[in-house]
């Protein structure tokens, strides 16, 4: 492992576009972890959807139904009828 001169741009953590290399790595990891969590959430929701109903609901329809249960202004049955399920 090499040591960096604290007075050099690399030693001060300045890498391209004015941000530090550590910041850039952190943001890259953050972006990738967000993508990973979105994929895992979608897989789990699809499995839940398959277990919950034999009807051919799409993931979008499932999200709308879930949103409506959180909103509370409309009955889920009304939304299901609107979606044709």
C-alpha cells in the first residue's frame, strides 16, 4: 500500500470533477445498493402476489391496490372493479 502526500490532490481526496474518490465510491455503492434493493423488493412482491391470489394481477395493479389501502379514501373493491379484476 502506498502513502499519499497530504498536499497533493490525491492525498487531499480530490479526484476528477472536484469530488473525492471516496465520495464517488460511496455514491456508486449507494446507487448499486438502491438498484439491488429495488430488484429484491420486486421479486418479493411478485412472490407475494402469486401466493395471495390466483387472479392474473400485474405488479402495477398490485401497487395500485396497495396504494388504495393506504390512502383510505376509496374502497378496495371499487378500485378492483375499475381495474377489471
